[in-house]
C-alpha cells in the first residue's frame, strides 16, 4: 500500500511537467501558424500607426523590400512545383482514375463559381451599395490602358495559351491578341473615330501557367501508358518534387517577415483613408459579406456534406496558406504552402493534391467571379443604369468566363473587369473608382480562391477513394507479379547451373 501511495505521489508530481510539455509541444507544432497570424495583425497595427507620420514614397519602397523578397522566393518555386507535382500526380494514377478525378474537380470548380457569381449579384441588388449622389464620376476620369478586344478575343487567348508553341517561352511569356488603331470616318457627319482591329498575336511578360499545366497533364498521361519505359523518369521527377517540398518548408519560416512588411507598405500607400471609406464603405461591406457567405455556406457546406468531417479542423490546418494568400494576394504564389497544408496537416493523398490543386489555382476563381459580377452592378447603380434580367445573365456568364481566363490574361484584374463592363455597356473608365480599395479586397478574394481549391481537393479525395484503392491494388498485384516472375527466373537459373 505504501508503495502504491508513493507511486501515486510521484505521478502527481510529474503531472504538471507533463501538461506543461504538452502545451509547449502544442504551440511548437503550430509555431509557424501563430507567427503568420501575428505578422498579419502587427502589420496592420504598425501600418496604421506609421500613417500619421506621412512617410515618403522611398520609405514605403524600402519597407516593401522584405515582402518583395518573400514573393520572389515563392514564385521561384512555382515552375518546378507545378510541373513536378502534376506529372507525379498523373503518373501515380491510371488514365481512368485521373479522368474521373479530373471530371469531379471540374464539376466542383464550375458549380462553386456559378454559385459565387449568383450570390454576388443577389447581394449587390439587395444591399444596393451604389448611390448615384455619393460621388461625381468626373472626379474619377482616369482611363486605364484597357484590353482592346472583347470576350471572344479573351477566350481565344485562353485557348492559345493552353497550347503554347514554345515551352521555354511559356515559362515567362503569355500569348494575347494584338490590335492596331484604325481611323473610321462617318460619311454622313464626317466625324472620325478610332477603332481597334485584330492584328495577329503578341507576347506579354508573365508565366503561361495554363499552357504548362496542359503540357504536364499530356506528358503524365503518356508516361502512365508507357510505365515500362518511363519508370526511371517518373522516379526522378517524384524525387525532385520531394526536394522542392523540402525547400518550401525551409522558405516558409521567412513568410511571416515578408507578410508583415507587405501589409505595412500597402496600408501606407492609401492616399486618403477617410474619404475612401466614406465613398466605398458600403461596397467594401457588400464584397466582404458576399465572400464570407460563400465561404461559410457554400464551401464549408459542400465540404461537410461530402466528407462528413469537422470543417473547423480543416480550416485551422489551412490557416498558414490563408494568411500567406492574404499577405501576397496571389493564389499561385501561395501554391507551395497550399500543398504543405493539405498533405502534411490535413493528410490528403498527394496523388490528389498534385493533380487537382495546380488546375484549381489556374481556373477556379470563386472570389474573382463574385467580385467582378458585384462590381459591375455596383457601377451600374452609381450611374443610375437599370440592369434587367438579360443584363444580369450577361454579367453572370462573362464574370464566370473572365474568372476562368484570368490567369492567362496579362493584368488579369483590370482586363477581366473591362470584359464584364463592355459586355453590358458600362463605362470602363470608372474602373478607376475601385483602384483605391482593390488592393485590400484582392486579399480576401485570394483567400477564398485558395480555400475553394483546398476544399475541392478534399472533396475530390473523399469521392475518389475507391479509384485510389483500386490503383493501389493494381500496383500491389503488379509488384507481386514482378516478384513471382523474378523468383521463377532465379529458380530456372539455378536449375541450369
């Protein structure tokens, strides 16, 4: 009895140390997450604090430099990450499984984008943030360097970029329709107007992600059909992909520093915070409300319905990627952390993430589609232009098409918005109205885009477990067959000896 009592006393003395160690381990395991959240909060606080000193443009430029380095580090990994992850993901599946997985992913992307666009239109009609008396359009007469074509030209550019004529060039340039200005004289009035006609194809700076994805999927499918020949190459690419992911983990520890300075510099760039909030406050509220509803109801709801898992756990594990998306405003630059959070934190099969996520980061832009549809009707409200059902349907369709093609068009935010505006005859020069707050809203859109891709990967993984299990069984059977064949050859060799 005495020994038992001594044992209980010893265990009670060790209990506090054990609990403290558990708490320490809990924080250390998610240290990067807490550092990233802290960087976002401190960046906002420091940015608003420094505004009262009205820093010079050069000071803002210097403050942005650490954030620029972070963006460069992440973008440096995009090309090897997309190519290696896609080829590895496709070759890990047979053609039937990859086809089924791709169709599920595209159905999810298309459905959520439509729902986001409809939600944006409904909200802007109900809240009606655009008051024609609130501003004078003459105060915003900045005319952006607009895309000269229409929706058809943009879609042609999308298809062109899917099939680049030079793979090396696709790593740093995209194709787009070029135009030439032509004077058109009205025979009755004699007035001369400038019209733009198609004049071939030109190339603009920016990685052609869509073309690289198309090529990698095709290469992966062919390599899957020829595994007896391509297996050494598949092993090499898979090893290189693992090396890139290790490099991602190394770079991730710098991301809180970069996010902090990016947020500080962006807050300091705002010229007149008070007037911007007064004029565009209701618009900002409408956009954030729409993105929040789409996230909580649509994305989280679909995740729970198809997986029957706690979405809060999934969201918590995705927080580093969400904070990086907020800091960088780039879903492509966030790709390395998206892979890490899905595979290491949420334990999704890498064959799914490597196949689904690169495609989603290029074509699945729920936040962008919602934002562009909402903004078009907001501008119509400011100009007291009545939008009928046909106009709203046109806005819905062009917003979806523009969001899908955004990654393949240079200056994506500006260009795609102009496409939606021109489709319903809205004044494109008033896009400058949203310039002052677009940097802020772009961060929320990017977070929704990243989480839309992530939830989609989780849903596709849940729906593809049967195909993945069959693939594992086939590989195991093939491995057993190879071992049996080798054993039989060894026996024959021994008999001959």
